C-alpha cells in the first residue's frame, strides 16, 4: 500500500512548513486529489490516520478535495469535464481525447492552523 508512504510524506511536508512558519498546532492538511493520481482516497485517509499518531502533527486531519477529470477536446476547442473515468471522451461531441488537463493531482493546498489569541493589551488586532 503506497498510500502509507504518501501519507507520511504529506505529514513531513506539513510539519516542515509549520516549523518554518512557527506554527504550533496544525488542525488539518488540505489536499487536492484527482482520480488519475493513482491514489485510493479511502486508503490514503486510513493511512493518514495511522501515520499521524506517531508524527509531529498527531491531531491533524486530512481534508481531501476531489478534483474531476477534465479533458481538452480538439474538436470543441474547449476543456470538458469527463462523465466517466472509463471513457475519456468529450461529453459534448463524444470525441476521444488523451489531453488530460486536470485529474492527476495530488497537491497539498493549505494548512489549517489554530489561531493564537492575543492577550497583550498593548497589541491591537
């Protein structure tokens, strides 16, 4: 299951970024995941839960944004979302296309962090 190594890498990258920015508590790591990425979403979520227990981010959740497959159709001269992963054809004209514009992603997009409360009365928010 390569999802475990991917989950460990996501946690390492998020922890490095949190450290670089002096962030103490990462609540969630947000990613975009396409169906052509080769990653099984349910397996990644399970692997992430397992991996985070012994990481620098034990309380972090993984939030996955599903990215649809989008093709560029030469015939229509437009980007079109695919209706089925089994058929890479334009949904408008039914022309096959292998020009995938979106759907291969596995990208970390954001870290959700705990906001720090300012307690110094001389500092105004």
